[in-house]
C-alpha cells in the first residue's frame, strides 16, 4: 500500500492553480466508468486526476486518468468516513488511458486556472481595459 498526496503535479511545476468542472448530465463520469467495466457496485467515485505526457508543442493522445473509488458508496457515508479518519483515505485506484476528446466529453463544463509558481492562487485581480 502506497500513500500519495491528492494534488496535481508536473515535473517542474512552473504553473500552479486550480480546476473546476461540472459533470455531464447524460454521459457522466460514473456512467462511463460503469459502461467500461471500471466501477464496482457499492463504490463512490471520490476523485480523479488527469495527466498528459510531454507534448513539445503538439498534443498526442492518450491522456492518463486516475479514478479513485471509496466505500461505502454514497456521498454522506464517504464524507463521514473521511472526516473521522486521521490517516490516509483508503481508495481503489483505476488507471485508464483515453483520448483528450473522450476525457472532456465526460464533463458539461471544464475550467482550469494557472499562474506562474501559483502566485495568483487565491488572489483577486483587476485589469486595465485598454
């Protein structure tokens, strides 16, 4: 068993920030995972992480996605389990490779924000309107 921090990372981490997404209504993550034999009954999809390899200016598929499942399989029970835990959260990891288009199709909306060395993380900004 290996412990790992739940955080995005890259080799150098020149850009750091946040991400936010809305799940797709009809073709959501869990439905895709069930259809492709990755989800098990009674599990809760707790987290995911996507990474792309070295692109050198031109993206080539696939991207690599890590899905993290927890039990018991509903939001409230998993949240209570995490809140009561002092150590690492026990999850089942599923690693999948897919096209970037297939990955983005799992969401209704997807947004990322990066700043150099994370300098804008959690900060407001204003801008001049030229």
